[in-house]
């Protein structure tokens, strides 16, 4: 029998997005680096955003793009890899094809619940390692729920 509608797909709520945002903010405070933090739903639509005091204004759109890219690609942001090395041609191609929805810069993490992507978090204003660390801390808030 063919299934026409999937009725059991988890959805990220505004309350959930706020919990992810709060957890990410706490981690940014711990590492003493103010960040721009965006949380989107599974379609890449913004649910929650914070620009912490002192975070770089230039990183606002980057955080949102990282979140959108992670949600829509269903994978963490970062350069595509080939044989253990960044594939710069693919990274450039993706960025040119959809610059508002693709990035090879790390710091975007999908939010996964029951094996389903329910949204994503994107963080920007630090190094890629700092952004990724803060994003992982935010994503962990859903696993604690």
C-alpha cells in the first residue's frame, strides 16, 4: 500500500528554538566570545536569532546562511571533502549556485530529533572552531529535552 502522507514528523517549536538559542548563548559566554546565533526550521525559515552584545554586525547574515544551509542540505556546513581534503571546486560551485543558502564555512549544524532534521543552528563571529563549538552546544539542548 502506498503512503500518501507522513503524519509523524517531529517539528521544531518556537520554545525548542529558544532553548537551542539559550544553550548556544551560554556556551558563547563560557568561551567569552559574543556570537550571532540563528535557529531555523527544517525549511530554513528563521525561528529565533540573537546578536550578542559585542558580536560582529558583519556576521549576522553569515549565521543565518549557515543555519539555512545546514537545514536545507541536512548536514553540517563546511567544505565538501574529497579524499580527506577540502574539495574547493565543489565548495565554490555550491556558493556560486546559491550564495544565500550554501556555505563552505563551518558553524552550521542540523537539529536532529528521532532521526529527522527539524531545523538547524548557525553561529558566526568567532573562528570556525568557536562557531562550531557554540552551535554544537545549542544543538545539544534538544537531546536533553
